[in-house]
C-alpha cells in the first residue's frame, strides 16, 4: 500500500506492533456501529 499524507492525515499500512490496538478498536461495538461489518471478536 502506498502512503498518502496531507496536512492533517497520514494513511499507511498497519505495522505488526499496532495489531493488538487495532483488534481492540475493531472489537468495540460502539466503534463498529455504522460499519457494514459486525465487531470483530477478540479471541
């Protein structure tokens, strides 16, 4: 994936060090409320 950077935003691939935090975020029902996907289980 290409990095895209603006004055207020940086889009880049996730790193392995970020996967635990990403899993915590994506398993939160409040975060996923408007997503077409269901929350992702932590286990």
